[in-house]
C-alpha cells in the first residue's frame, strides 16, 4: 500500500521516528511545496496497511508530545 503525506517534518526526523518504533515502512521524499508560506515535504509511505497505520499513529503521538 502507498500513502502520501504532506508535512513540515524533515525526512530525517521521520526516518528517526520510523527506526525508533521499528515500523516496516519505506519513506521516499517526492519533493517540496510551499503552502501559505510554509515549506511542506511530500513523503510517500510504502508498506502494509497495518504498518502504515501504526507509523501514522506513532507519528501523531510523537508530534503531540505523547
């Protein structure tokens, strides 16, 4: 499965989170866009549906301070 993510989080930080939680997903930088003055990274996440869901949940918690 594939999912695209638009985020201001750097690819390096996303990779650190992926490694820390042991998610079996692949992260690919597709490019960068500017939206309302904010630079966003276009990230393609590839992996099983379960692993992508797990990564996204842990990412949400990590960014929320949980």
